[in-house]
C-alpha cells in the first residue's frame, strides 16, 4: 500500500537538504557573532499560550492552529506551535531566566504549523529560524537585530532583499490612531471584505494587513500610524533609522505594515524579496514590550524575528558547491577474498576520518566503477584476490586518472598524504 504525505507537509530530501544545512550553519555563525544562544522549546504547547499572546482575532488563532484535546482524561487543549516567540517567552518566564541575567538573546530553529492554503512558499508545516532579544527596550538592540539579519543575508549570498520598516507606537499613542483609523474604516465599511468587517471593531489595524484587493483599495488613503507616534516612540524610531543609515543599511518606511499579531509595538519590520511572488516575506518581526509581563513575567521589553526557511531555500536555489561531500575513497571488490577483507579495512579508514563507500553485492567491476564515478569519489581502490595475496593494490585518482601502487597496510597514510578532503 502506498501512503502519501499530507498536503502542505513536505519532505526535504538529499539534493535540497544541503541548502538547508548551509542556511542553518550560516545562521548559527551569525548568531554566534551577535552573542545569541540557542534554545529548544517544545513543539506542542497549551492552546491558551498562543490564543493569549498572539491575540484572539488573529488569523492564526481564529482558523490556522492545529489544536486537539489531550487524551489524558482531562481533555486539556494542546496546539502544535504556529510560531516560536510565545514558547520562547514562556520558557524565559517559567525558568526565571531573568533572575540570573535579565538580558537574554536567544535563537531557535524548527518546524511551525499553520493550517493555511498550501501554495508556493506557504506550507502547513514550515521551518523558521528565529531570535528573541529579551530585556532591552533601547533602540540599539532593534538596530542590532536588523543588522544581524542583514549580515545573515550577505553571508548566505542572498541579494535583492528589501527591509520594510514601521513603528506601531505604544499603549500611549496607539489608541488615538486606532480610533481615527476605525472612523476612517467605518466610512468605507461596505467596501471591506466580510472578514475585515467582522473584526474591524475589535482590531481595526488588522484591516491594513488584509491581502484582499478590495480592502487594499478601500484603505489606500488611511491615516498613517507614523503621524500619531508619541515623542518617546518617535525618538526611538528615529534612532533605529539613524543607526541603520550609519551602518549603510537601506530601508523603506511602510506605515501600512502592522504585522498580524497582537503583541507587537514600536519597531516592526519585514524583509521581502521581489523574486518570491505574492508570498514575498522572507523574515519578519518586531518589538513586543508587553508580552513577557502578559505571560506572567516581570515587565521586560523584547524584540524578535522569524525567517521562513523554505522561502530562503527557494531563493538560494540548489548549488553544486552545497551538495553532499564526495567520498574520499570508493573500494571496488571482486572475488570472495577481497569481500572478506573489505569491511574491517574500510572500518579502520573511517575511524581515521576518511570517508569510504564500497559495494557489498557481487556486481561486475564495470558497474562498481560506474557507481564510483556517479558518487564522484576522489579515489578508487580495486581489490581482487591478487591484491589480497600480494598485499598491494592500485589507488586511482578519479580526476587526474593518476594511478599508484600502495601497500594495503599503508593505505591510510597514502590517502592522508594525498590530502583526502574531509
Ligand atoms: P505572510 O504574510 O507571508 O503570511 P506572516 O506575517 O504570517 O507571513 P510570520 O508569522 O511573521 O509570517 O512568520 C515569519 C516568516 O515565516 C514569514 O516571513 C515567512 O517567511 C515564513 N512563513 C510564515 N508562514 C509560512 C507558511 N505557511 N509557509 C512557509 N513559510 C511561512
Ligand atoms: Mg501569514
């Protein structure tokens, strides 16, 4: 019986996985440069963690979460995490990480789950690489987080990504904006999609985030949040921008970018690429100064982002240089004596750090050589009864075609001397 994977849930196979590993390696490198530590948090959390932190009227909480009742008799509702920030903040609060060191720079990588319509660049299980800087409310850390992303994109060789920047203000200044925006929307209520009409009162900002053409059209002349910022938010935002300019990072202000989630305030951002079609955001994030307290911790500001790995990999494409390393040696065996020799001999070489592939079936020498070629092995050793008897074999360099006789006992030295690549 053939069973297929669920729609929106993808396998990542050899040929593509190398790009994923490349991306993860560069992410780890850049996080180390900026002094972020890795955290691993559970994939399943209590549903209330997400409904509470992301907000009840968000797309994620309204319709996209994979939620189920635990079978433990108590029927607690559990959810496959749709994003990472809530879990990281929960962990920070639960472990009281702030007791020993209130400023924590944390990163994570792993799968997230949202029941969205699967399409190019949008899956139901997708991977994010994300980071949270907790405990600092100053604009310098906002700039650092943005510079970290800029450096990461350079490190993976991704060009053509654009930084869009906005400020959502704070509890002081946003209510006034909210009120004016709501009044503006009410005048155009009949032009909005049913979804926006329904949640407009509870969350008018979200209308600006709606992807429906009608809503975009109707809100074209909407008031800009940037005209409503209080002095503190204005100063904060101005400093972030100044630091970006001083560091040579281009950005574009986008006052319509409100981000989907309730916890954001002040600086919000998205890095987009024009090569991704409509799912064009590669990374996104922002500041969330109330979230730690909301989840039971002490008042603690925070800022973070998440990057979509599938979209990054799509942009980077497959590259020969990122393919799996070729084996150092391929051992072709003919005859039973060679076959008994090969396993312990290969085992010893592998213990010395030499990567070896070999053939266990009794295939012809020709087909074994074809396989060595296909694997792009650096060297091939052909072993037959004769070689076992004399204790000598021929080592063939597959690129230069150079052949040299080696003693089987000195095989390891011969290979290491020729600098097999590890
Ligand atoms: P979008 O507007 O593209 O739906 P979002 O605002 O919902 O993005 P976030 O929740 O901020 O996205 O997640 C950060 C990043 O994770 C996105 O910029 C994107 O690269 C990636 N991402 C989000 N949802 C998906 C998905 N369903 N499939 C693949 N990648 C995703
Ligand atoms: Mg989304």
